[in-house]
C-alpha cells in the first residue's frame, strides 16, 4: 500500500504541471455499507450471472474479483480495445464485459471502494469460467442504484482504521479526442459539468438531441439519469446478432426504435432518454480514470458529440497518458 500511495503522490505532482491538481473535495472516501446481490442476463452473451457488491477498505478502489483468486481493477489500464457496443475489462485469461452501467452507478452515488464479485450461473468448471458479463437488468442503472440505496453507504477506512480524503483531478487546460465528426472534449470548470449530443438523422423519432447537467450530484443522477435505458435501431438488430452481439437483448432491457415505424416499445421514460443514456454511459467510462478510491470524473466541463464507448475510452486514455508524463 505504501508503494501505491507513493506512486499516487508522484502522479498527483504530475497533475499540477500538466492536467491539474488533485484536491480534497470536502468528503471522505466511502464504501457500500453491506453486501448486496444482483442477478440477471448479459446483454451480449445472453448468459445468467450473479454480482455481489461488498464493502472494501479505503484506497482499494473498485475492482472485479473472480473466484477470490484473481482481480481486475476498474481502471482504464485494463480496458480492452475493439470492444463493440460495451466496455470490457480484461487481464490474462479473465474478461468482464458491459461494466459501464454498474460503474456509472457506483461513481455517481459515491461508492469509491468496492469489491465486485461476479459468478456465471451455468458454468460447471472454474477452469472454463473466465469470461463474464455484468447483467443488463432493464438496460439502465436504475436497479444498481436501488441496490446501493438499500445497502447504504459508510465512510471507508484503511487497513489501519483511518479514514481517507477523496481526491478529485482538476483540469487546467483543454483536452480532446476526435474521430471523424465525433468528439469528446473537456475544458476547465469549477465543477463537474457534462454535455452530450447525439444525431440520428435517418431515425426521425430520435433525431438530434442534446442534454446537459451541472453540477453532477447523486440526487440529480438518481432522478434524471440512472433510469434512462440503452437503445438500439431495429434495422441494425439482425446485423448485430449475426456478429455474436445482443444475444440477451429483448424489449424488456432496451428501447428499440425503427427508422420507419418509430419506437417499438414505448413509452419512453424521458423525451430525450437516448441522450440521457449516453451521459450514463459516459460517467461509467470516465470512472475508469479513478485511482486508489479517488474520483474518476475530472472536474471540468466535458462535452461529447456522437461518441461511444471506444471514443470515451480514448478520452480517458488521453487523460491517463498526460498523467504518466
């Protein structure tokens, strides 16, 4: 742990020169008060799995545990490239897909330290049990937030019984990544602000949407973001299934829109539910910037347009690269 703290302090000094300083933001690191269990089907694999969220010491951060033998930190350092339509973490032979909704809920509700155990429900041998997917539930983060609220939060202490301040990275200079007409950019701001734009010009029921929130707090997230569901275009479903995706997708865990017929399973929870869901995803992906139980979201105004998990990850990698200089 001492070595980890020394490394974090060195990276914090780098922030002051390039990216920003890590400041205490007025509260202590937290963890979940008691264990909770959630089960469901994976969106892409279609496999049933069970997730346990358990309390963890301060400065341990959030991480995925497999059979209590191997773990993967919820960090951009372990994000897999070329992971279509979801965020995947991998190390050695272990892989966990579709982590973004759970991590979004944990980051937004203030669960800084958490042991996340996941079990495949229909696998006979642990030897073959190394490919996991977080349950999609209803396609939003609503049930994760409900489970967290039911369990409650508590101040986390380290292995010596001491509480620790939660630090946040402040951005001092603009940072951006782009691909074609899509981009994610961040500019200095005194608080966390998120703005997202989407443009589905060929799908009239979605069209062009923008949504912005400032500042981000757990109350706003719970009421306005967490229940927004993942969405897809009906005409693209067959193509996605042909390449092995959305095997577990149904009208109960996604909102589906046809270019010609509009929404196939209304009503929407918000008129701009697709755009709100993109913010939900963005928060989950940005949480991968977290270190040692500190805040993942940079204190900045983050603006994204026509992004996706791959571009979100590129942006976090950009921040990470600056941190390593």
